[in-house]
C-alpha cells in the first residue's frame, strides 16, 4: 500500500493538496505532509509565535535541524525520529 492511500484510507486523514513535491493532509486541525520522493518522508507542521524560543527549547531537548528553508522556517527531527516543519507566524520585522 502506498503512503498516501494508507494515511487517507486507513488513518482517516483528509487529503488537502497533492503537488509535485508533497501531499498535504489535515487531521484535527493539524497539517501533516508526505514528501513525494523515493523516501516518502512524513512530517508534521508546527506554526509558532516565537521561532527562536521554540527552536532553542527543541534543540535543548535533543532535536536537530535537518534543513533551513529560511530565517524562520526549518525542518527539525526529534530524538525519536519524527520530523516536523517549524515556522513562525504573526511577526513582522
């Protein structure tokens, strides 16, 4: 079974968008993504009000940065292997 069918049909997530690079699902108000690649990377998305404070707390707790998209948008891995996109909303410079 392919990941997209699994998360949609078995887990019950709603497929919101299906693009060339990723598929976005939602469940209980949370965004959930599957990367369309040979690895089918699965990750969550967390929007925060204070990026630096949130990132510091995560890094101090054993998380690591996997990819920096821009100043306040990064892919993070937790110590247990779960990945999530951490980004800041609501602040303007």
